[in-house]
C-alpha cells in the first residue's frame, strides 16, 4: 500500500521538470527519472543521491543503535566484498576469543599497529566505530621490557559481565548485509490513451552518456545497410544481447482490457515474475488469474526470464488478458448482485489517482 500511495503523487522535482519541458517545447518525459527509497527513513531520492541519503540515514541511526549503524557502514561503504568478508571474520574472531576465554587478559586487548589489524580491519570504513560501540576503549600501554608505549583497543571491565551481548554482536556482524536503497517503482495509473506506446525516457535509464548514445546511433545508422547483408543470425543475436546490456532500467506499461494503463520502473535484469507480482499487488482482487502479453502479442510464460532477455528494455507496452472462463463467472456473479464494475479491477485508490498520459 505504501508503494501505491507513493505512486499517486508526483516525486520531488517532477512537476518542475515537466514545466520546463513544456516551456522548451520538448516532449515531456514518461517518467522524470530513476528514484530510490532509503530503507531506514523511507525517503525517496534521485539515483545520484542514493549514497548521500544512505550515509545521512546511517549516521542518524548511531543515536538509535550504534552497533547496528557501525555494521551498516562496514558492509555498505566498503566496496571490495572480499576485503569486507576477511574483515568481518577477523573481527568476529576477536569477539569469539573473549567470549570463550573471558579469564585471559590477552584476548581483551587488540594492538592497533598489529599487521593483521592494520591490513584487514583498520583500513576499512566503520570498523573503529564498531569496536567503540561494542565496549572497547583506546588505551596507550607500556611495552613490557621496553621504555616505549603502544596503542590498544581494550575491552572495558564492565563488558565482562555482559558477555552474551558480545556474542550477539558477533552473530549480528557475521549475519549482516550491505544496506541497499530500493528501486522506487513509481507506480502510476493512466487513463486510456492512444499515446500508450510512446515513451520519452530520461538519461537515468541508460548506462551510456548522452554523447555516447548519440555516437552509437550515428555509427549504427551509417552501418545498418552493410551490416544487414554481412551479419549471420548468430552475430545478430550476439549484437542484440550486447544492446540489451546497455540499459540498467526499464519503464514498463501494462494496458488492461478497458484501456487503463499501469506503469512502473524496474531493473533491466529483474525477472518477469516481478512484473506479475507488481500487477497482482495493484489489483482489487489479487487472486484473479491473468496473462501478460509482450509486444506483438507474445505470451510471457517463462517468468524466470529477465526483462532484457525478453527485449523489454528500455521500455515496453504490454497487454493484460484475463482468464476468460473465470472472468465470465466473476461478471455473472457481479451482475446478479447488481454490482457490475466497468473498471479494470485495479484498486479504487489507484483509479482515483489516475492521470492523463501526455
């Protein structure tokens, strides 16, 4: 329901961008951009603002749960997954040694200049905050037999009476995953329109820059006649697959039998099953059986295929077809109760927010 509600109002900057397009005489984009939702705050931001929003949200979360927040930093902002894995396993080993051998003082001290600590832990973002959050403090201690000192993380004495907490923190650390902003579907319902198959996509939908796209198009236009004569079928299929990989996102519309259109934004590599679920969640009666037909009327029967494997990128208009036998029974029952509904079985709140497709 939260997704549906979000789809009924315009996203930040959307109205301003559309007004600018109209003033310049250009076609208004089918969607103003690619947006993401922060899982911690629910804030919806443009694609290029994702990391900034995550950083601010995690930073604010330190006041709620500093251990969880520090783990989020470690997992989210260190991009080398192998280094993160080695770091987490080493940190977990430190905590495990304390939990299993609380009487041994050596396990409660971590030398900060230790080679393993420096190479696996100290160089990663968030690790020092984690040690502080679970009960370590920095101390400068003398080196036995020498007149020098070294810096250590030393577990606070009171933590020895809270060893179960250390064990929980270790398990929390080992079971953690990166915090990811979630692609906002931008669910929108449009009234019936002859412009349903016309798409104007913003640059956010492409992995190439605008200049690269223009160059690609120019070269493709110049070579199309020659290529048509020389390419084998295998070469064409390989080239088509390469083309599909240029798109990160796809804008999909599903047209219902009465003409109403349901629109959403998806990753190009998401599976067709995601679209079926997206449609089902928008239905007033989610049990109603239906099929989705791609361009040309081809049934999308293999729900495990990705959109880019089906040629449904960077945009596509699909059609929804109800199960004829089931819908006949539904309509007959509705007519008997004098509740025949002329709409396409979308949720009423979505129909109330339906927009005109420009």
